[in-house]
């Protein structure tokens, strides 16, 4: 099927885009012509079959200076054009946006402490001496393996946590190993300490206060939102749409600490700007400035740097490009968010690169786009 590239207009009328104003690149010290090179970077990825389409949003100094949709939202079972308000399976962006933020909020309320052993909160780990800590889970230095068999999740969350607790693991702090399992545990800790499900906690304490109206855990059921949702891969003969792509999260009902969120680029821009504004949203405070620092501060891990929830400089940092500092994260489905506090810049690249056959790859494209954006900054 021939894939036609469609460039979205730089509009600011989407129903989910209300808080961040639009602006001209020159008004915030950026070169519009340089930003225009993003078009070629995305066009190449689509032409080469790396992704059917993309949405790219660039924010600097609180103003959206680039916002475009490219290509197709879906190529099967029917052809659909990408739109700037497309809802994506955010995959592992769930980790920093929902889970890590919730952990920091609960720590502020005294419901937990980052140096708590997991055994203090989860019965499956009860009786362990020297249990791994919440901080080690946040940093991926707990010694847990990256994953475990999906069949371990067939019995629901309680059984899954018991399976994770029984896994052989390395001593903590010896190495950095990116692990979905650590964030599955953190999601369960949030539920225990917060007194409600991770989805309900996230909606009440993160998404609603920030005005992230198009972001939620799935499965998505509202017909209007489903119509705007990018499908992912075909599983059991059906293209997943509004149902999380990650198999472990699916087994857990679509709500897990490592994956499950769906959302738009506009909503991610709201979240990123809150961090850049030291926890403030307009004239209201969402997080204490100290909590933003706690969440985003670079910390040494074996072989690189992470923060409590965000990547800083590791083998997973290619989406920062060649010029940015800061912190960010990616998602398996082809999603990416990078935030650069020194230049007050956010780069959001959302794709459904696993559609239609799971073979797409946007690692190079995300890096190239970030480098273009950094190179477009003319005034610091």
C-alpha cells in the first residue's frame, strides 16, 4: 500500500490543547527554517517503512513553536490520516509520567519513603531481609531481570507479584538493567500506599490537575477517543486499538506501573512544561520545586546516569540527539519525550512504529529530530 505523507497544519484549536500558547520560533530564539528540517526527517522514516506516521511537537519557553502531524494514523484494516490530536499508546512513558510521579507525591505525603524496602509495602516480599528499595526500583538498579514470562501474569496481579518475588536476582546497585518488573512493583506500591488503583490515583492526582484530558489508562472505550487512537500491532487476528500493546500490562487488565497510558502530544507538552516551570502550572503549584528536583535530578548508576523515573545518559538516551542535556524517556511503541532544562525546550515525537506488523524502527529518526531542534536554537 502506498503511504502518502500528510503535513498537519500548525493549529492550536484541538479540544485537548488549551494550556500552552502557540508562538513563532523567532519569538523564543529559534530558527523556523531549521525546524523545517523535521519534515524531511519524518518523511524519510515514513518512506523507508520505519513508521506509518508521526506527530511532532516542540515547545520552548512555554510556547508551542512546532506542531505537525505526518503520514498515516493507520494503514490497516483501513487507511486513516494522522492528526495532531491522535491518541497514542504511550508504552513506557507510563513509567515517569504516572508511576514515578505518583511515588514522589506519596513520599511528600509521608505515605512512603524512597528508602523503604519493597517488603514494607508488598506482602509477596514479606520476610525478606535487606529487600530492594523503592529508590533502586526507580533507578533500575534493583538487580531484577528485565522481564519474565508473560504466562506468569495469567493469574492476576497478586500471583504475578509472587512470581516476581520468587525470581533470582543480582545484588542491588551492582549494575543498571532497565526493568519493566521494577515498575510493575512500583505500580503495586502506589496502589497500596495510595489506597486506590494506579489508574484512579493517576487520574485524580496527576492528569486532572494538569488538564491532561486526553490521557488515561486503557482499555479506551469512548467511541470518539477510539476514533482518534492510533492502532498498534495485530494480536490474535485483531489490530490493537485502545488496548495496551505491552503483553504484561494486557494481562494485568491494561493498568500497570510500566505501561498502559494512552495520550496525545499536546498532553505530554503540558506535563513537560510543568517540570520546566519547577512544578507550577500557571499560578498554581502542582509539585513542590524540591519534588521536581527529586524526580529529575541526574544520579549515577553503573555505566551512566538516571533520575527517579527519567533517563539522563545511558544506552537508552539516543532520543536526546547529539546536543541536548536534560532528561527524557521513550516507549516501545515508538513514543518519545525529551526535556532540556538549560534551554527550556521540550521535544515530543509520537509514532506507532509497531503498526501494522511490528517491524518499524524510529530510533534514528527521534535522535535526528532532537538534534535538529537543538540546532534551531539561536539564543540561549
